[in-house]
C-alpha cells in the first residue's frame, strides 16, 4: 500500500510539473506552414537591373519607375571628356506598374530607346506589359520555386527612317512592334539570398538584313543581402544568336554582339527601392538589350545606371480576416 | 497483477491532472501604432493559446506572418525589415496568473498575468492586466498591453519615426471551449 501511495504521489508530481512545461508543446511547429501565404520578398522590386524579377506589384499598388543609363565610362566615348559617361544618357525609361491583383500586375511606359545604329535604329519606345505569378514558393517546400509569366509589347513611335537597311524604315504599322515573353523561375534560398532564371523569347517584327527576327535568351539573376536594407544584385543574359548572323555582322560590318551583364547595389527604404548599377547594355527594354547589345565590359564600355521605384498604395484592400 | 493495476491507476491519475489544460485556436491578436503621419493596424486570427486551470499558467503563440495589414507593402516590410519573420517566425508568451482564482467556477475575473514575452529574438518580462470570463461552455481571456518596439530590438529608421510609433498597443482575445477538457483526457494518454 505504501508503494501505491508513493507511485501515485510520484505520478501526480510528474503530471503537475509536465503540465507547466507542456503548454508550449501542445502546439506543433507546423503552424506557419499550414497557414502561411507563401514566401515573400524574393526580390524587392519588379526588376533586378535589366532583368525582370518574379515579383508582381501588390493589389491596388501603383509603382512609379525611373530607370536611367549613362554613357560609356571608358572606351572611345568615355573618359574625362564626357565625365566618364555622365554627360550622356543612352537610355531613359519612365513608367508605371499597377497591381490588378496580388498576383497579376500590368505596366505601361516609355523608353528613349538605345539603338546601336547598326542592327537597330529604333527609338521612342512605348511599352505595355503584363506579369502573372503562376506559383509562389512555400516555406514547407511543397512548392520549391516561384514562377511568373511575363509578356511585353513595344511600339516605336519614331519617324520612319529613309535608310532602307535600317530596322526603322517601317513599311507598315506592324513593323514598329516587338514582343518579349518570359518564363521566370525564382527561388529564395535563405532570407538573404535569392536566385532566378529567365527563359526569354524576343520577337521583332522588322529587323535589319541578316539580323534574326526571333531570338531566344537565357537570363540569370541573383540578389544577396548584405544588410537589412541593402543587397548586391546581378543579372546576365546569354543570347542564342546563330553563328551565321554573328559572322555576317562581324565580317561585313566589323560589329560584334555581347551578352549583357549588370552588377549593382540595391537600397530599400520603405516604399522606395533604389539601385545603382554598372552594365554593358545601353538599352533598358528586353527587345533591345537582348538582340542588340554591342558594348563590351572588356573595352570599358560599361556605364553607370540607376533606377528609382516608388510605391503608392491606392485604395484599401478589403480585410480578409 | 497488483503492479498492472498500479500502472493503470497511475495513468488514470495523470490523465485527470493534465486534462485541466484548456486549448484555444484562432486566437485574435492585433496591434495598433499611432504616429503623426499614419496609423498602422494589423490583425491575426491564427494565434493559439493554452491555459492550465490548476497551475494557472498561460501560454500564447502567434505566427508573425499571419498578421494582416491593410497595405500589403507594409506587411512585406513588417516581415522582412522589422520583425524578420523568416528568422523569428513566432511571438510567444509564457506566464502565470498571479491571483489564486478557481477557474472552474463561472464568473468574471480581472487578473494580473506575469511572464515572458518573446518577440523578434528578445525575451522580456511583462506584467499585464487580463480579463477572464468563465461560462458553462467556454472560458474567454482578453488583454490589452503596450509593447515598446525598441525593447525587442525592432529598429525604426530615423526617416520613419513619424510613420511608426515607438510604443504599440497590443490586444489579445482567446476563447477556450470547455469541451476540450474531454478531448484532453483522450489525447493525454496517447
């Protein structure tokens, strides 16, 4: 009987003790996984430098964008005479992005256009674009990547060129159009590191002789945070241009194509995202920097660029609780 | 035979004791920041809580990412820049009711609860006033208290001091169905 009392007492003590500790253990750690809306902030803006990011604009948010590319830092057009490129601007884009839903955003704007004068002469570019997020990465790894579809149409509003070899010697309206389609696959590996690939297709309705109307390119981009609000960003595109086309431009015109590589720093302050970058591409829109980048890092033909994006929250999203 | 009886008995006793824990899900939590430029309000209804009727210990836990803001960009900044929810996904409170009240009896009780609140990697001691209402089928708890964001190493950039208050008002409300006592009996033995 004594034994029995001992045991009961023991069990009783044990239960009381464990009950106090256990309150926290009653709830498994899966709470966030079950209910979280997916990984956010894979990138902080809808663009990286030249590349688009997988991010869309939140519903009812309006983003005002200014992107700028200066002239060559070095090489023939750079140096102290042009204040290392700052006297010139190769391309300027002013645009707006708007979130129709949390997953679907549209954009409209204008870019100056940065023709290299050999395979492209188009300027005064107006664009309309759309991006839809098909998949959102989950913290529980049930979906390991975020995926977005991006499409854009660009029209050149410039006066028709009289120079018949130029891609600006438009015959009809449709000659002014070019299109980009992208499948963007991104993964946030950790709170500080995100990477992305972009399967890219560019179609230009009207191109100069021996240029290619349809081009595929593979893009790569990454963001690595080095402080809470600052990150290194990089993007690169490999363009699959046929060697026949490359050779023609090289042999007949002494003109070479290069793949655009951009490196920069991104600074985020609530509502604004700034980036300061260096890139060898002169143009900002895909339909130009993918088929027509002709300046080379090796010849110091890279430039300073910056972008400013400012988000305005319009309207109030209805409460979903 | 006797020892088997003892073991069975001991389990039964253990059950009776641990069954005094009440659980609540869908716990509502909100916070409000009032600053010269803008007011910020966010709410979550995905918290969980438990209360031990005998030891009068209480527990609350809420996923940081479950807080919903009116402006989604604000919500993104809250998670990414302020609370760093990927690194510190939960806010947690472990405490005890100071007054020796009998929670099995219906009634309304105003109590002091003291304990440790962990938000954004920092654990602090808090003592808050809470209200407990016991009815036949439910026990509800609610409380309001202030949290100084700097106490939890949440840094506000100087540019935004007029947008975000230094002290935010937190409200909590939980409802514990008393039927969970029976459920607790079943689950505790497994």
